């Protein structure tokens, strides 16, 4: 159980098949910098706490000394029950709105469109807290001895401090293989560990001690959301939950007492281990909690029983093996200086608490400087290692909140402290949910997308009812906000945010992207194509005959943005917004491409889509030279609006490209300039990716730098975007989307691709990151990419595909070279893009 025990850790991953000559042979990685988020004191605010998670269970670790709190979440705890997401009065209201739009009465159409709105989403809840109370001597801890950290390399949080001559250590991790949150508390002197532990919650709950080492907490979520959800009948049974805390102490020393029937008191132990498991009665989005056959207490006890024979060291080894098989797929090293990167060997033994990443630049760093202080100083020192840290943090968070079998990552991932979280903590489909999954493919975490695809499947079921009743259309539809019950009807309230039936269509573009990155034809056939087909059926029915022979999206909004109509009135509803048309073009292109691959060109739906394509309104340029946001060149009352929806075709879409549509790219450039740099974190990251697609490294980097603004939680309303002390991104308040958007945007600056083209370092800020190496990124076409650069210029490139033969066009600074990649072989190219080495790939790897 001690810290110096050895654990076998798998270190060879796909990226390690290739090594660059850009190394210092004499270093061997001894001075590699750590990927740690560090703190010099306990958390004062929730956004100072450390997030850990296993995809389903999450905890925020405050690191208090005399009083420690682990705030807990379980991803299925939501208010409500399955809903009816149809409105039989909607067709009549839709007819009225369309007529007003046709007559140019946009303000009146905006008001009338509120009759198309529906109920709000349900609300993400919390699980509760583990509370640890230590004796009064801990109030006199040595403040200089305190250290708290999150080690991204091992997904482990630690707290260390001294009281007198005793050093106390706490270690925390969330295991996906064993579905447990584990905590180990130890002291440097025998018999020095004493504390009281109990479970608590803001939810309706009851807790009690079972035996002498377990605390059980049973509770329930509200069966309906708090107001403003009105006209709900009665109080239906909500989702039930159970959490069980299991306590272990050293065999040779220590005793455990039961206090008040709900607390456990440890006295005089050498160490203590706390294991937290939890389950709920949620049985899918279509089963009412009252009809659920799941027993959360029985399921939680079974989860504990399944790990009875595993030691803490066993649990930790399994956790490392699982987590690192994902996290170690990608490494990133950046440097302003001319120092070279260094490397060390592959599979090896390492100590339990060691952190020894595979390739890092040399640097010396004062470990007493907190990460928050580093964020503060970024405006002046522009430390590239902080960019590395935030890039990998986004990957860490995605691994920690979205795994096969879990719920989709919501507006806060899985971490939430409130029973009424901002924006209900719900899935928002007009940028936020999509951005959550932007890094999954390029940053080599394709498995983390599984919950998204299952969620889209659920939306398609409810969405087919919404499409049929609300719009008298075939196929399926989803709007701007959803929840665990796969809500597909419009949100409540004003049309500017509620009326947007393109949420499901945007999500469908992720299905096609998954295929282009993985080339998984089974996925395309069995999962993607049926969902694309249903989405396309709706879009074909939604489009109506319009002006100039075009097919129109009517009514249409540009998410959350108003315009001034020709009569001088504010409005949001018109026809064929640029974003609507851009998304429809992407979906139509995807289903046609999928049909060609699957031999389904003669499908009736494909023929109809082909007929509709040339009748979609093209993206147009406004009088001022920017991209038009609406079909009419309306006056924009808020030119610095946070959304950049009309640039969807540039990113994440593909209808605007530097090579094929230079005029639109020029207009997009001006659009971004006009929109400005201010905005919430997710807006900052979307703009970063857009600038990257334009191959504008200067502006992409300006947006990266813009995010490094330390937010004061006591005055967060004074900020737009920024980072909290634990590197959570801010809207404000906290939204997790920009954390994921950051990782995706950095990847986009370094590598861009189509199925046939690979663009190397397209938006590299050469004067900021003069030297660097990224290994393990994925490109479309099933290719893995390693790139190293030196003094701002390409040095070497490694490419391989395990299963797919492809001819790739490599692009670098105007040079284009064709590369013939055979499956199962790796290729190294020099700065002139000449192949200088090729070799067979190993037959077995972790990925």
C-alpha cells in the first residue's frame, strides 16, 4: 500500500512507433516537464477544486486540511421523466409564421414564432459530498508545506501538507475499469491518521452506517424540474440513486467507531482507503423512473463486491492501464527557444507516483508557482508549456467525462455543484455539445465519442415524433436544447434561441466525420447512414419552395442573434440563414458520399438529395465584404455577437476552403475581424479554429492568448471568457466546451486534413512556438500523424495507416507532394517532403 510500490505501466502507444532525429541523445528525458495542475492552498471556490472522473462518476476535490470535501456527481442524475415532445398546434402556428416571413414581416414573424416553443429541458443534478473532518491540530498545519496537484499523466489528484513533524498525503483517482472513486489517506508516522467521514447531499436523501465500515446514502431526484416548468401534474417519481462509501484501515493499527448511526470515525490508523461507488435507477431515456426495474442499492453493493479481492494497488494499476492507453496516444511539446526535444525508452517499470512523459523540452520550473499564477503571467511570458498543459487537460477531461456506456458530456461535462446549474447544465445543440466532441477525432480519442452516437440515436426516436406532429414531416428533428430524456422539441421562450430545428442535423455531421477519420465502413452502414437518412428526410420536407427558385428554410434563425428588419424593428426570424443552409449542405454532402461508399446511389432519398443540392441558397457576401449571416443583408445591431454561426461552412464545415473558395475566405477573414476578439470561452475557441482554417497563424494565436485570462470567481461577471484557477474555461460562469474547443483548435493549427489531403503546420505561430513536436494526432483517411519542426520550419513528418491504403497529397508552404501509404507501414518525410525512411509497423499495440 505504500507509495514506493512498483506498478507495471504500458508505455508503448501508436505514436511511439516513430521517432524524430530532433532529439538530444544525452538527455533521455530526465528533465521532462510534468503535466500537472498545481495549487498552493485548499480550494476557496468550486472552480479551484480538482476534477476527476471515470466517465460516469465525477468528483471535485477541494483539498481542505481540517475539513476536506469531495463533491460528487453521477451522470444519470437529472430531474424529470420521459416527456411528450410534440405540439399538435404547431402546424397551424408554423403556417402563420411562414406567411409572415413571405410577406417580409420579420418582427411579427418573430413574435408569432413563440407559439412554436415548448417546455424547457430538465435539469442536471448532483450526487452529494464525501465530508472528511480532521482534528483541530490540522488547523495549525504548516502552510508552506501545502501542495495540491492534478497529474494529467496518471489522472491522479494529490494533497500533501505537514502538521508538526507528520507529513500527510491524500491520493484520489476515479477508476473506469472498476467504476469506483478511490481515496487513500496516509501519514508519515505510524498511527497518525484520524478523522471522521460521512456522506451528505443537497438532494432528498437518507444516509446510514451498515456494519462497521460502510456508509450508504439513498436519495432521489425531483420528478419534475423546479419552476418555470409549469402545468406539471402531481409529483411523479424521479430517478432514485444510491452511493456507498466503503472504509478500509491498516490491519496493525487503528480503530473505527460509528457516530450517530451515519458517520464513521477513524482513530490511530497508519492509513485509510475510501472507496465510493454509486448507481441510479435510470434505465434509458424512454423508461419512466417509476417503471424502472433497477435497484440502485443492490447495484452499488454488487459494484463493491466485484472489487472485494482487489487491493488499492490493483485498483490503481488497472486505472493507469485503462487511462494511459487513451491519454498517452498524443504528446505535444512546444518551445520558444532553440532547445531540442528529448526522448526516452518505451515500455518500462515506473514508480507508483512517478511522472515521466515520453518527449519534452528541457526547462527548469519553480514547482511552488501555482498554475493560476502561471495563467496570470501568460500575457507577458507566453509560456508554451502552459499551452501544452491546457491542450492535454482538454483530452484529460474528455476521457474523464465521456466513455462508452456513459451519458453524453453535458454543458459542464459531469461536474456540477448546484441543483439549479447555469442553463440547467443541459445539452445545448447550437454549438456547445458539438464543441465538447471536437477533439475526439483529431486528438485520438475516438472511443470517447460513443456516448454522442448513442445520444443521437435516442434523439432520432423522439425527434421522429416531433417532426411528424410539429412539422408534418418525415424523418427526425432536434432543436437547440435537450436533456437526458432526449428532448427534441423547441425550448420555451423567444424564437431567437428556441426556434432552431438544426440541432440534430449539426450532430449528424459528427457521424460522417467519424467515418472520414476511422474509415469504419461497418459504422457507416449500421449507425451513421440510417441516422443521416432520417435527418435528410426531415430536411427535404422542411425545405419549401422559395424566392428565385431556391429551396428555403423557413422559418429560420441564426442562433441567439437578432437583426434589424427593413422597417427598423428588431427581429430574429427570417428565411434561409447562412448557418441553416451550411448545415443542410454538409448533411446532404455526407449522405451522398456515404451512399457512394455503401453502393446505395439508387436509394430514393439519395436521388432527392441530389436534386435538392443545386437549389440550396449559396453563401453570399454582404455589402461590407463580410459573409452574410441571413439571406437578406439585414442591419446587425450587435456586430460583436458571441456566435459566429454564419462561418459554419469554414469550420467545422467544409464548404468554405482556402483553395476552392478564396473570395469567401477573404469575406470570412473580414467577418472574424468585424466580430472582434471578445466573447465567452467557447466563442474564443471557435474563432481560433476558424482563423486556423484560414491558415492565419497570427490571429489564431491571438485568440489562444486571449483565453489565458485568470477569472476571479468573486467577480466573474466582469469577465468574458478566461480560465479559472483549476483551468476550467469560463463563459462565465463555467462551461466545459471551451476546454474541449482549445484542444481541437490547437490540433487544427498544427494539422488539417481531408480524406485525400494533409496540411502540415497550416497555422503554426512560428515566432511563438519556434520548435516543437506533436505525435499521435489523427487525420482524415485513417492516418496517424507525427510532426516535428525546428526554428519555425518543418523538420520531419511521420505518417502511417494500420489498415487503409491511401494516396495522400502532402501540403506545406505551397509545396504539394503525393505520398503512397500502404497499410501496416510507417513513413518518414523530411522538410522537403521527401520520403527518407519506411518500415513495417509492430503487429500488436495498445491501440
